[in-house]
């Protein structure tokens, strides 16, 4: 029996092909009790992998493949860095992986690092197992230069860092790997580092090797004919079943059994499903629930004057539900953020189900009055909900960055990041990249791409479409070369290309960000998480949506104009908006007639038709 310890998913971004879930299901189908995910540099697929393994009855081993630089005094090769596989044995190891991945991807754009130093690795080695060696590793490359001294010195330095947590990974993909295996076996015996079988998995099925070579060409921005052999996955880098792996490692059966030893050592429990709110500085002796109640009561008195029994019952009901769910901190965080926006004169408006909360209204998070409009709190928060509720907030697009900057300053640069989104291949991008890789001239690549529908034009392609994603083009371009391009482009659809910035999501962590979530420095110089919105929510972290809306910018400009020309100017420009009546007949008539193009959220054909059917008597009747 055997466990795969060196696998790349498509979250290696143009290194691997399989999804994390596909790897988990393949391990279950092969009767493997565990499987590792060791994407190169990134941890973006970890949560998806972890949950898929648990669902498939397979133990997830969380890992990372990363480049490190050999210590000073050893031979410097053309590609001097060594690629190590690091596996987390416990929660401390998971935090180490997060920090190492964040450090490697935290260099400024254009200042790429060839690898992390061994000193840096030593500082972040807690809870990690290390697999050195293998095809193309520093150890096997220097074997021809100084097979004894240099290899022993380098492995000895790794041994100082990891001690009994160091293994030599043995990769056998071709007949030529036999000599490397003999060298590593001798080195392992001399230094007491155990050998372990670690064939590389870059895709699931043998017939996908050509597709893996294609994504390598795309990653390197080279034609297929110019892809160096060492840059692509080694031959036979598909998912190996038990019989095939036994044949490959027939000479070293102990290396196979040792994979179980490593699987037993790697037991990480991620805190999924448990809310993890940021730490707030509270008044002495006060809890988040107490402070929220105090602020809600103050806000109710300001808005309603007298707190009637009906109002008190509603407040008690909502505050009880919020306290039972542990979400008081979320309301307090949003109150601070929007309080800053209000004091700074930045127009904002919350959307969605948060308008159903009286507590949110009393804190100034939402404008509609849920009591007068008879809105049900359970639409926002109910016992069946297992994730923190969203208080989605729209901000003046011109001044949104001021609010985001406040969040970073208020809660700490080391605890705040923008949430990422995964950019995937779509029909146009897949066709363009496949055509380039197959060597089509730039003009012809552009001509092909221009024949595809624009993003917002034409019906989307569906999986059940018999014509395929490029059916119309295949009828025009019928050469064997074009046929292969269309086939490869279709195979690329849905594969992740890179990470980009979510349009509005921020995450605030209760402790240092990189202890909990791997991060990345985006090209714009903004720190983003490697986890997308779904993964962030599964971890229970607070995610806040701060979206830029140009309509609010216009409203802010109008308020400023009113403020500057009014005979009796208000204390602040935005207060001029409060004086606008909610029952203006002329405005109500425009709304009733569905003449709302240009009005955010009520300008679509469906909304305009609904407004006509409602026959609103006032603007407030539809809010």
C-alpha cells in the first residue's frame, strides 16, 4: 500500500491540472487512506481539498512545494534554488505553511526572489516534515560535481533544521531515474535520512500529459516547440494506482511503506465552521454583547425618541439572537467602519437583508426603518444559518479607498487583507492562449479571438451544448492544426489562471493574518488572501463587503452642491440629504411610472415592471 505525497492541483496555477476534489476522489478510488496536496508556492486549494478529503473518507495531508536557496559555500548552479516539499504534521505546521507561502509570494511585483533562505526556513519550520531530493533537485544536480562533500553538507544543514522530520523523496519516472535513486539511497544511508517514495502527480490520467505541456507553454509564454523538458512535468506524472507504483518501486519497497509513516504523522484539524471574529478593544468590564446592547438602545432613543414596549421586544429579540450566534463583534466592527464614513462625509448605503435588522438600523448601518416597513429580522439572521450574516455596504466609489485605508489602520496592517477571487480560463482567453502556444501568428490569434462573443454579448456556452464551445469556428477553420487548438482550448475551460482582487471583500483576522490565512501581494501592491470568498467563509472569518458605487458619488456631489448653495447650510454636507422628503409627489410619480433608469437597484426591466405594478404612493413605500 502507498500514499501520494507530492501532488499538484490546478491551484498551482499552470503547473497542475486536477482539482483538489478530483485528487481526493482518486485517492479514495485507489484505496489510499490519505493523500497530500503540495501545490507549488500556493495554498489556495487547501480548504477545497480538506473538505473533499473528509467527504471521501480520506485523510488530507496539507503541504506546500517551495524554493529555497542552498547555504553559502556550496556550488551555485544555473538554477540555484532547491525545491522542497513541506508537510504539516499539526496546527503549528499549518501556520508555518501559511507564513512560508505568504513570505514567498509577498515580494513586490517585479522584485521576484529565486527562493527563501535556509535561515528563513529554519525560523518557520515548526510542525513541518521535509521531503528533499527527487528529480531536478539540488541534491541530484550537484551529484555530478561533488557527489560526496556538497551533498552531505547540504543535507546536513537540512538535518539541523528538521532532524527526525527530514526525508529523502525518491522519484522514479523513467529508466534514467535509477542512477539518481542509487545516489540518494547511498546518501540517505550515510546520513540517516530515510527514503520515501514521492512520485510527482501533475494530472490524473496518462493521456493528459500533452495538456500539461500546453499549460506549461502558456505559463512560460512560449510556443509548445520551445518548452524545455525540465519545465514540464516528468514523464508518467499521472495519478498512480497501487499496482503501478509497486512496479516502479520494486527495488525499494521500504520507501513505499514509509509513506504510511508520514501519513500517520500528519494530522491537521482546521477550524472550519467556527466563527473567528477580530479582537476589539472594549471598555473595561464590558463584553461585545453588552456594548452592542448599549449602542442599540442609544440609537433607538435617537431615532424613535421613546422606546415603546413593541420596540423593546424587537430589540431584545434581535440582540438575543445576535448574542446566541456570537455575531455581536460583527455589528460593532461595522459600526466603527461606517461611523468613520459618516464622520468623513463619505456617502454609503447598506443593501440586502441587513435592512431587516432593527439593531443594524439603530447603529446607523442601514437606512430603511424595519419597524415602519414591517421587515422580518429572520430574513437577515435565523437559527438555520451557520455562516456570519453579510452587511454588504456600498460606498462612494471616489472615496472608497479612504474607508479601506481606515480599516487597515484601525485593525492593523498585519490583520487585514482584501479577499481574492480566482480568475479562470473562459472561451476567449482559452482560445487565445491555446492558439499562441500552438505557434499561430499574433494577427491570426487576434482574428480568431475577435470571432468569439464579447463578455456581455451572446448566450453563454453550456456543457450540454452538442456543438462544443467552439462549434461555429470549427465549421470555418477545418485544418488539423486548428482542430487541435479548439480541442486544447476546450480542455482549458474553467482551469484557474491566477488570483485577482475581489471587488469589495475584506477580511479581518483575530490574530496575525499569515498565522491563519496564506496571503499574496497583488500587482497593485495590496495584500490579498490566497483563499477565495467561499474558503474564507468556511474558515469562519469575518468578511466585509465594501463596494464602490458611482451612484453614491453622484449623490454625494449633489449633497455638497445643496450644502454650498443653501441659505441655511447644515452642519455637514450629507445632512442636506436628510431634509429631502420621502413623500415627494413628483418623485413618487417617476417611481410609479418605472422611470428609474440610472437609479441603482431599481433600473432593470424587471424592477421597473414591478414598480409599475406596486403603484407606490411614496418613495419610502418601495424602500
